[in-house]
């Protein structure tokens, strides 16, 4: 539990020892089998788990790690989190002998100071041994738990000053020994969780990795241990090489970017993430030196493993999507993450909320830094919402219920060159399946009143961001509601001359005398009938809005993504007619005049 | 002599299967894309002639025509459906666009959005709200509704999808909106979500209703035209249409939700497979259909291909009606092979039917799977392939493989072809494993049934890859969907949402749901000419543990004949909860007996039986080694060597063809890999 441990955990691991060589086709076949097994494991968990965050929102990620602790393959899931498991598993591997690893074992870890993500993200993993008893692979599965037994229900706490307030930290714990579940250990976890359904989640996680190990065993038998090892080595090298080939095409140079978070949960303002991407030949260095390290900051401490994961996830979105996702990405990218900063905190810092911010700002800053040279693949893979508004109440039996607020919404779906933002979120969150009103209302005393996109809430640009939704929800019983707001002062940044996304805005007690906008973090008691209104920020724009095809602007007006007023104001497109009369048309001459005048004013030094 | 006719219309060919007593007569002619019903009539005329009858005479002797149509699929492929509008609850107009956040590729920031079938300008919210218990929270604002409908009218909307929240509990607002639409846009095609898919949650229902609105007018017009033509030609019964749930139903039933014919083509093949499997004593099957552009996989367990409703994406839209689960993979014979950066890729790009593989000689220039297996000698470029009408041509194949695969991989053309073959196998194996993973079953326990033009080329090697020991290839392999349609039974499969903790479930309510579902099914099946005595009902519940998102379906009762709900007594719920615990243990390896599961839906599967072909024949104990017609140099996975080639027509039951060998049938080739034996049945 120290920076020294972090350095040890990330130290470059060697290839698996094997003298077998392998051809490209066999290696890719083995890789396909790996990915499929990970998919099977994740699917198993999704079907059997009890918590909505896992079984509905798909916040579960399966990965394969080799005997040296290297990431061998991943499945679908949430990209940022797919890259997190290796460090937690490496801590387990450090204790291989003391913890008496053997076939049929299953472990769990969640401790950010021992290679983990934040506490709610449990990494459950199971080793696979060959016939000689040698460790070959480890099936890992990471999933977000609905509670972690901390002082506040739900795994998040807006005012915890250390990790102990957030819940139970587990560096490593054996859950199954040689195939036999350890009742004592599993009971400890169940006891430290407020949700009765957690027992089902942990059972499902264990049975899922066990199923993965069985499938891997079959694979070993079919291809032979040495071939499988050679495939792991080959695929990692291949990814490293392909990523480097991409970097070699990028112009050498230093590309800096700064991103700010409005404030921490205690109100300390302008939390700063700084990234400098350095390109020299085929070597990319992501240097985070300069990022905030004020010791008084509360709750904006990202875990070390998550900082690495978020950086790699953004970079993976900026190269050919076809490159296999594995340890080769970590080989190819050098990361400098200052010790003691919010991106690699000192031990015992609270970590739950840090996995939202500054975690996503790491990716955002990398995207901003590289956007001038990679315009076609610069879409920030982020969620800028602070945290979802979680609503917590108790039923007649005294059991806690929680509407996690991961509702259907549009937020942060940004444009990139040649492509408007679309859908609900960035591509990377395309497997986070959002919760529905009909399901929520059948379970919880809430009413979803509205969640449409709001006109003019996408960043304007030659390619525009998708507007954000305004989610209005009424609670029908007294509840406590917890949230944290960012992106009001520092919204998602427009790229290459595009407009920023409009700010987020979250109003509690809408329409009453007590109505207020949440300016920072709040844990409020709401009476029955209270209404909250959450305007999500839309996506950011890309390149100058004055360059957008006027016909596209007209189409946007017809679809009410953009108003007639904003068409003129932000795009310099003059439209006549009205939506009511359904006769909106472009005034070509006036549009040319207005755009010409704007460009001239800008050239003369005027603001756009 | 009375007949039954199965008809399947594909992109290129329309396939016919005429059942005459126990005899099955196949026919194939070109499809007529402008008006597909014409191709049907042409084919029927051909069949009549072969029977020595006039078309009218033949049709008057036909008991049933069973038809699988791809009109809905084609509408979504070509994106030329109706100008459609959506009316929904105010505040929810964007569900279709937000897709619950789903994107098909989490790594590709350049993935474009789907083509909008209903752009935002034609998705309008109407003030109204019904709660989960059916109570009205906000009454329908009729003035606002009329205004919204008028706005749709101004845009030339011809089809209106109406989908409001909790309409499946209380449809009053949807019904009233339908009246208003009929007043404001006379003749508009109207889809009501509580009829198309009466269940939660809203995205799934709205999307399904929207797609129904988009394809409905074309599908309905086509079916009506076909019915008219058949009637005019002398057919006297109801046309039975294949549904994606694997059952067939009448035009009258499908009128409310024609979306149920989407993806029904592959479903026909799966149902036919189940029938063949049953005849051959194999009730657990892996069905693979490899045609020109795609490779479809599905699983049959216990003789049944259960349809699942829910997360079914087709052409980038979610259609949540029950569908036989068919996974489509871009690896048909036309899939293009290319290598870059040390990686060999097969598909999803496809040369399709036109220009097709290079060896078809129709202008294709990129190497495809078919070209690769020609190089391997698995296919023949001799005259006489495909029954003499079509000959493969190797000209240009080697050069293209050299340029696109062998060169980049630094290997020979034959090695490149072999690598393509390996990658196809691996892709198929992965697809199968994903499908079986979702179903929780082990491929080793299945029998592989292969059809489609290319399915039998890969079947045995793929079986070997998956640990499967037995492969079935139907003689009707290339035009199997038409035969499959003959095996499909009339079936109505519906569900009503009812979310309640098991311990609090109201048995009276359950009975009401089943009664309603049963009355509906009875109405349509009686109208289709069946008697109550022939109706078989499976009453089911969907259950899950508290918090779970995925339900498992458990049978409450199965019975034939007069309705008898006496099984639904006070003890039923406890019985069902126990069944669910067991089902969950079987599926996921653990249960949570301490927790009472919740009920999420009430289901009824009502079906009847109609005569189907007897897929008999079967294996005989006697084995005689058949004589190969010739030998050819081919690589069946163990390097090139002289390989025995058999003519399918020469083989009869009792013959025994040891691998390595190749059997050439009309329109298809069966590869008998080393270690395998082929037994004609």
C-alpha cells in the first residue's frame, strides 16, 4: 500500500515462457476464443445477477489475464473498466504462495490501494492451471456492486474524507478453495452489504468465472498449453506493433491539454487535469504531470488503476477499432502519472466518486490534446454528469430500495470530423443499457415525467453534438436524494473550433417555493411529490459552426435539435417560415451575408 | 389427392415445396422483385403443369399454402418503408433515437447512426399519462393530440405508430388516439403498441411499434395482393404466413402486427430442422444455414426452437416480438477475404449475389470464401456442378487471392485459401459459442444440422471444432426454408406484463390474463378453420429473482381441447416458484431458495397441428461401401491429396462413405472430413 507498490504492480511483465512459435491465423483464432469466453462469462453474470446496475446496465466486464499478470483479452463491456482488472490480479499473484493458489480457487479484490478500481468495482478471478500444475491464465470479472457497506447507502459518499467511510476494502480474499466455497469469507461480504440481493450477485460472479475456467480448460486441451501461451504472446506483441504503427503516422510533437472540473464535493474549485501527449516516432508518452494535487481536495481522487484504464480506453478509440485490446496497449504507451496527484493518490483517499471525475477528464484531456492531429477519431469517451441522482427509500418491510438514476438519457454524445453526435452517449458507453421508466415505476414509487432532448443543448459545430435530455422525475414517497454536479462552469469542450456543450443543470423541488439548483454536492431529504429536473449536457461540437451546411441546419431545425433563433445566432443560417406552418426555408442571400459578416468580424479580431 | 405447398421467397430465387401425400416435390424459379406475388404464381403454374393440371385445378386441391415472406426484411434493408409518424406520451418522443444507450460497436467512434425510420420531426409527444397500475395520471389532451396529428399530416405521413406509456395495462388513450388519427388522416395505417407488443418496457414496445408502422403498409399490401391472386387463381383456403416465432398464422391475425413476419425466413428453416431432427431421433440440434451472404445459426433443444422476445436487433432496430433466435454472421460463401497488418479477415464485407464470388464469373474481383474453397478443391470447377446449369470458373481466382491474402501474409495461394477456410471455421465456432452461451448449453450435446448452399461444406469440420459427433444434411438442403414452412404449425405466442412478487400474486388476476389470451387465440384459430379440440395450449409464467432483469419461462400447464383453467388454483403459485428455483439452478448453477421470485409476465402459446412431411427414411444397419465417381486433389484440413468424389444421386440408404471424401449433390456439396463417415438416409 504505497507508491512503491504501484510502481511494482505496473512494472512491465515479461512474455510467457514458451519455445513454441505460432502463425498469425492460429493466434487470431485463439484470441477469438478468448473474447468469446469472456463474453460467455459476462453474459452468465448479466443473466444471473440481481442488481440492475449489472443485469440491466451491463456494468460488468470480463477479461483474461495471463500467468504473468498481463491482460490477454477482454469482452464487451465498458471500455474504461475493461482495462482495470490486471493490477488487482497482480496483487493477488504477489501472494500466490502465501495464499495457497490452486485449481478451483476463486478470489475477490476491490481495494484501490492494492491495484483495484473504486470500492464498488469487485474484481472476482479464478486461476487456470495446466496438467503439470503450472498457472497459465486467470479468468477475471469486474462488476459494479450496488453497495459497499460504507457510511452511506449505495457505495458513494459525497463527504467521506477517507476510504474507510466508503466501505469495506478487500486487497484479496479467497472465496472458493479448491472448488469449495468458503462460507466464512462469503458471509463477511454479504454482511457488509445493505442489499439482500448482493448474495445473488456474488454467487453469480463466482459461478461465472468458474464457467470461464471450464471453457478455458477445454481450449487448453484442444490447442495445447504451449500454443495458447504463444498466442497470448503473439497477440500482445501484435497489438503493441499495430498501435505503434498508428503512432508513427502521427506528427511528432508535444500536444498539451488542460481540463477543469467545476469543484470537488467540498467546494474546492477548478480541479485541474493536465495531460501532455508527446509523440516521437512510434512512441507515445502521456504525461499527466501538472495535474492537481491539493491535499485538501475531497472525493476527486481517481484510483491509479482507473487512471490507466481511462487513458487507454480513450486512446483505443482513436486508432483502428480492429486492434485487439490487450496488454500490448500498455506496452505501446508510456504513462507518467504523478504520485500524490488526484490521478495517483496517496493511500486511503476516498475513491468512489473519483472514478467519475477526474477519471473521465483523463480521457477528455487526451482527446483534446490529440484532436488537432486526429480529427476523424476525436470524440471524448466521457460522462460529464458528476454522478447520477440516486434516490433511496425504504419499503414497508424496512428494506432499502434505490433507483440508481441510470435512466434513459442523452448526454455527451459529441461530434467528430464528418459525423454529428448521435444516440444517447459516447460509443464507449454503448453497452451501458439505460433503465426504463416502466420498469422503474413498477419497482419504485417514482414517476418519470419527461426525458426528451432539449432544443439547442448540443454544442454547435460544422458537425454538431447531440442535444442533452432533460429528465424530470417525481418521487411519490419521502426519499433521500444524493447527487454531485459538475460541468456547469466547465462543460464538455468543443473541439477544433466547435462550440462547447451547454452546461448541466440539476434542479430539486421543481415548481415549489423551495426550488433550488444543485450547485455542488447534495444529500437531500425530499418529501413525497417532490420533482427533480436534470438537464444533461449534450455533446460538444466539432469545427466552426459557420461551416455547417445550411441544409443540415435547416434539417436540424425541422427536427427541433436546433431552434430558428440558434440557427441564426450560432450557425449564421437565416431561416424563414415556421414549424407551425411547416414552411421553414433557407434565406440563401441573408445567410451568405450574415456568415460573411461574422467571418469578417472574426478576422478583424472580433469574437465569434 | 390433396396437396400442401410451402413457398419461400429469397432475394434471387423463390422456392416451392409441394407435399403430395408423402411425396415432396421441389421447385425453384427466379423471384420477381417488382411484384413478388407474380413469381409465386409462375411457380405454382409450373407445379400444376408437372402434375398435369391447370392452376385452378391444382389450387382447388390444395389444403394449405404456407408462405414465408421477406418483404419486411427487404423494406428494412432498402429503407423504403412508409412515411411514418409516432405519437407517444409527452416527454418520451426520443426513445427510438436514444435506444437505451445501445451502440453496436463500443470501440468505433466513427460508427454512423442508423437511418432514421421516423425522424424526430415525425415523433411527437401528446400530454397524457397512465401509471403502472392502469390508473390515469394525466388525461389525454385531445386538442393537443389533434394538433400533433395535423403536424404529421402536413408532412405527408401515411402510417402512424401510437405507443404511450403503460398502454399494455390500460389502452384507453391509445385507442382514442387511433380514432383521432382516423379522423385527421383518413386511410392512415395505424399501429397500436398495446396490440403490437403488449408488454413493458417502453423502449422495446415503442421501437417494435415504430418498425411495425414503417414496414406494415408494404407487408400488408403484399399479403393482400398475394391472397387476391391466389383466390383469383382458385385457392379456397386461408393463406398461412410464417412468423418469426416459427409458427404460422393467418392474414387476419397478422393484420394487427405484421412485424411478426420479420425474419421469418430463417425461422422456417429452423422449424424444418426440428422436424428432421425429430424424424432422425435428434432432439437437440445446432442448425447452420450457410448461403451466399450470411451464415445463420440457431439452437433447438428438446425438439423445440423456443422463440424469445426482447433484445432482438434487426437492421439496427429493436424488434421485441417473439423470434426464433437465429444469429446471423457475415460469413457466407460471398464473404470477402482480405489480409492487412498480419491479420486475415473474412467478412463482414460480402460480394453478395452480384457480383458474387470471382468463380461465378459475374464480374467479382475480390476473393471470397467460395473462391477459397474452390482453390482447396472442396468445390469443383468441372462442368456439371449444381446440376449442370452452372459452372464455377477458376480464372482470376488465384491472382486475386495472391494480391489480397497470400501477398500480405507472405504465403502461397493454396496456404492462403487454407487460412481463409480456417478463419471461416473459427468465426463460425465463435458465433456458435456465443449463441450457446446465451442459451446456457454445451455444443457437445447437440447434433449439427447443416443446410443452405454452403452449409454442408463446412458442417463436419465445424462439428469437430465444437466437439459435436453427429451431422445431419437434408437432401433438400439448398431450398430448405420452403420445406421448413411445411413443417411449421399454426401458433399464437403472446404475453402480458404482470410484475408482482410471487407471494403477493393474485391467482384471479393470472386466470384473467390466461382467459384473455386464450379467448384471443381461440378466436383467430377458429377463424382460420381449426376446431377447439385441435388447439393445444401451454400456459406459462415468466419469473425472476428480485432485482434480476432477465426472466425464465416456466410452464404452468399444457393441455389440448376445451379451455380448463382449473390448474390455476391456490397451490399453483407455490408450485411455480419451486419450478423456477429448479430452472434457475439448471440454467445458472445456483439458486436462491430463500428469496421468493417475482412474476413478470403471463404467457400463452396456443398451437394446432397440421399434417407435415414425414422426414423418414432413416438409417439402416446394413452398410455397403459406395463407389466414388472419380478423384480430385483437395485439402480437407490435412494437406492436399487425391480425394474420392461421390455423386449424391448414386448413394442410397445403407451406403457408407468414409472420409476424406466429397459428395456432390445438385446445388450443394457435402464434404466428408477425415475421420467422418457419411451415411445416406
